[in-house]
C-alpha cells in the first residue's frame, strides 16, 4: 500500500484521538496505579461505544470487517492517551485465532460477543522469559487444562483465554473460559494492565490447532498483536516528542528558550526520527497482513517502536528536568507503559530472534 493513509483511515485516526482527548482523565489514571485489579472502565466503555472492539472482526460475526491498518490507528490514539485497559490487543489476538482455528462452532459462539464488547479475551503464551516456550508447562488432556501461566496481561478480568499448551509432547493452541480458572492478581508498576497468574486445574478447554499448525498460528497471533502494540507505542512516543518540543520552546534558561541549546534540539530531533521510522514500519507491517512477509514486517515494527517509546519516555523526562519526575505531571505514566509494552507479547530478544530467523533462517 501507499505510505499514506486514505481519507477514511485518516478520519478514523482523527476521530479516535478526538474522542480520547475529550474523555481521558490523567487523575483517574494516576489513581489506577495504586489499585491492583482495576482498569479504566470509562475508557473501555468508550472503546465499546465507538465500535473499536468490532473493527477487525468480519461482518458475518457482528464486526465491521475492517483490518489491522484501521485497528492500528485506534491503538495509536490509545497509546497517546495511555489507555487504561489491555483488552483491545488481547481480544484481537484471540479473535484472529478463532477465525483461523479449526473450531467453527466456537468461533461462531464467541466472535459476536467479542465484537460487541460483551466479552473480552487475553492471550496466555509466555512462561518465564520465553514468549512462546518450545515445551510449555501447561498441559492439555481429556479436554482439560492443567498448569499455570504467569502474569497474563488482561488475565484478571478477561472472559476467555487463548492458551499455548502441550499434549503428548506436541504443542496445542486451546481456548478456555476463565470462569473455570483460578486468578491471582500481580501487582506491577502499571496496574491497569490487569496482570494475573492463571492457574488451570482441570479447566475445560477446546483445541483449535495442534502440532506445527499450532506453532504457525501462535506466531501469527503474536505478530498481529505485536503490530497493534507497536502502533500503541508509536502513539505514546509521538505524544512525548510533542510534549518535549512544546516545553522546550516555552521554558527559558539563561534568558532564552531551552530549545535553543543544541543538547536539547538535537535530542528532540532524534525523538522525531525514531517516531517516524517506527510509524513507517507500523504502516508497512499492517499492510503486509496475510502475506508471507508479515512476520518479518511485524518484528521490524515491534523492535523500532519499542526503541522509540523507551527512548522518548526517558528523554522527555530529562528535557523537563526536575519537574519531569513529579507525580502530578504524569510523564511517568508513559515511562511505566513503555516498560510494560516492551515485554508484553515477547520482549526485544524474542523479536530480534524472529527477525534474524526470517532474514537468515529457513526462509533465506
């Protein structure tokens, strides 16, 4: 596709940002940092009301039939607003697995509920430092799951989970209703992500893929979620660049705006460059949805967006000096979110390995 968005896509970007700017409340987000197990319900109500939950779900399942490009634009607006719930990404990953999986009845039962926002989903793949462990400790036998998935984003409040498990020595992807699992909240520096340890003890589950097909589908789900996350990171990093720029042209030192000093102007220029590189990679990755190059493009977007958000969160605070670390200013909301998103759905080491394998591994 063109590196430019069409008029419809630009309208989605503008309207989603306008709505969130009007409805998000920094004070509400600050309070959530000190509350384990709570999320920003007004944000989620807005997402449902605006139809963002239905964007990438086909019309025959109650969705809007759009794609990753449009969902990415919404995620970008959510990133700028440091949105207080992780369900857009988790539900999207789950819905795509249901669409591509082998259980059509399960998809028909849950996709309309995910599209309407009545139900929410999460993706439980990681164990320890492995985003997709070759031998998952969670096991599936006789229609039931056993074992624990640690620190699952959205796991504390989600209704349904996509779980990476094993059976008879081979991997399987299963879908489990979480009312049959024990959940333990995980306190973190970004509590609105609703991290939870999910303990399965004979929890009923349905297989949607097994063996090599399960791994292929799991990688595709991770790649799709990585592109959504990368857009969210771009939204946050762009906002931080703009905040740093605006402060630099108004705050004075030695009789002139601090933006006149090379150490500041060069840093803001570097922030801008990181944002635009990551943005271009996100657009390219979203446009490659469904192609053989999608996994490579997703890894590229994820790596560059993580670097942009991490760097801009740090540098924006540095440009502000002492006031940058105050609770009231709220720049730490982005610092916290940058660190959370950097590890959700696979950290940089995982995506760098994916990138190298796509460039020099079997495909090469």
